[in-house]
């Protein structure tokens, strides 16, 4: 798998695009029912992913350091178990 670009000054992707790639990594905090499953799901709301899963996705080269930093910044105070919720844009990311 080709690593995500982590160029200096490159803007992070949308949260939705980051979440889509993060789904491909195992969480490490919860079993998430298998790869490609969210850590938490609601039929009426957005899917959620643990911060630990974003870190795993970065280590695997699925998302860049800039993307991980954007997720952490959006989380504010966090632990590995903090959930980040996907915010679909309705268009292409």
C-alpha cells in the first residue's frame, strides 16, 4: 500500500476522507467488529472512530501526519478512547 503524502505545508484532507481511510486500520482500542467497520455506529447519526484508530492508520501510512494532527486538533482534550465522528460532506472529498 502506498503511504499517504506528508509534505510540509500540505493541507489536511476533509474529516470524512480521513475517516474513510482510517476504517482500513484495526482500532487497537476496541474490536470494531472487524476492519472497515466503525468503532461506533448509529442509524441516525455519524459513525465514530477512536483516536487510537487514527494513530494506527497513520502508522500504517493510510493517513498523513498532517491529517492526524487535524483530527487531534478537532478532538481537543483526548485519550485513545475518545471518539471522533465522521462528518460526511455529501460530495467528493
